[in-house]
C-alpha cells in the first residue's frame, strides 16, 4: 500500500513527550485511573475487579456495545463495532471502497480521513472549510458539495465538530448536506470524535448514524471522554452487512480489543455526561484566555471562533511565516505549536488545543516570546 506519512502523527511522535508544553494537543486533560474509577458505577467496578485478561469478542464486549448504543436513537448493540478510533477509519475505508471510486472529504482534515482512500486507489476531492465572509469563523459551501459529486462518487467524509477549525454547521446546513448525499446515494462517513464538546450544547447536531440511513459514525473515548490511552472507539452503522464485513477485516489489524481497555471504557461511556461537563468547563476557561490573548496580540494572531471541540485554528498575522513562529516557539520556549501545513492547509493558521490544564502556562510562554520579539 502506497500510503503517505501521517505528517501530524510523525510530528507528535517526535515532540509529544519531549516538548515542555503542547499548545496544539487535540485531546482534553487525561483522566487518571483513579479519576475514572471514582466515576465508575458499581457494576462496571465489579466487572473490572473480576476481569479475565483473555482474548475478547472481535466486535467488542456486548455490555460495552449496549452502553454505547444507548447513546444513539437508531442503533442497537449489534450495529456497533468497538475498535481503536484510527483503526476505525482504516477499516471502514478498506471495507467500503474499491479502486477507481471517488470520495469527497472535508479539508483541511485529520490526514487519515482522506489519505487512506487515496492510498486505496480512489480519487479524492477536497471540500474546503473556509474562513467565513465576516472573517470571524468558518464556513462550508453546500453548493460546492453538489458540484463535486461525480457518477463514481461513493463516499462523503465529514467531521463535526471539525478538526482543526472547531467548525460546527447549523442544523439546516447539516440537513442540506445529508439531503444532497441522499439524492446521490452516497455513504456518509462521519467522524464524531469531538461530538459532545460543542461550546453551546444547543448546537449539538444529531449523530449522522441516527439522521441518515447510509451513515457510518466514528466516535470514541480519546477526546470527549479524556481517556485516549485506552485506545478505544467505535463505528456505528445501519448499513446492512457492513458490520460483518468490517469485523472480517479487523482480523488483520487487532482481531479484538484489550480486555482492560474495554472494562475501563465501560466506566467512561457510562459516565459520558459527567466527563463531557468536566472537559467543557476546561475548554470554556481556556477559550476565554485564548480570545483575550488574541485581542491583546491582534497584530500577531487573528482569532477565528470555533464552535465545538477542544481545538481552534487561528491565523498567524505577525512578522514572518507561521512555520517560523512555530519553530521559534519550540526552540526558544519549548512550546509545540502545529502549523497549518500538517493538516494539508496552505494558509497561515496554527492549531490551538484548548483542553489541557497547563494551557495558561503554555500561552504565557508564547506571550513571553511575542514580547521579546
Ligand atoms: C478527527 C479525528 N479523528 C480520528 C482521530 C483518531 O483518534 P485516536 O488517536 O484516538 O485513534 C483523531 C485524533 O486526533 C481525530 O482528531
């Protein structure tokens, strides 16, 4: 398979555990094992204590699948496959796509959302998220989606709340997207890794898997639940036979999930609301700090408001390029800031991670950098 290096993951592999501060991390401050156990209900604690460390069911623990399915309207436990989130993208694309088919994917994006399809021999068209006309946030043009559709188009890939911009479409736009997909018989792969972290809960969209019969939803515990080290997520779909075909592909990746992760994951899924509230409080506080920072340093940073998730994608408008700014932040202040090109974007943006507890300290380092230059 001729697959391109995953630029963002290679960058993190180099710096994530070496840089003093991560100002572009997409996850929220991780829970400790003690935090998670303190959130657990009696039943999942009992399961944890009695856990056998054997192989597990390939599709995922039925009790965990039932807990996941309970968070959807149209999905039952048999329509859920538990897996590593990134594995979910890889396996879904392998299960769905044939060489020569056409895929439309939002852009910029978490690279695997388009690169796996390209490496499988599909043509991929970018559907761009662009700076809104008022230059205060982001937008997506539904007319352009219609124009991008070809006879060979099989799949539309969306990601709301969007990584890296934090864009969440209004309900009318979301419905228009699904209406377009429906009229052209497209499968919609919806990456919902940040769903539940909308800054205003009123704008939370329905899950695609509930709203659209030919939808596949990817979700997981890495962002909204603050336990990325469990390496656990899921695909949910009502597409006939898709689950069986995907599980057959899974025999070539992980076969089944870690028993310990599934038992701990059950605690996290059952505590969804409480963990979301904890993460949102962190994000809201850091969002306020980021906005104040952008106001104070308006000659360096142009703020573009995110509406959901633990990330923002402001523009660097200071002297030099965003790459130079990012290099100086790392070299002089030990702060990792990821510039736009790691999301395949040519603009002067950088990703800001809003979910970490040491965000104020990391921002303080950037402030010192800007004051010294
Ligand atoms: C949009 C999106 N999808 C999928 C993933 C993959 O999640 P994981 O790293 O937990 O496998 C990420 C991780 O950053 C992401 O941002």
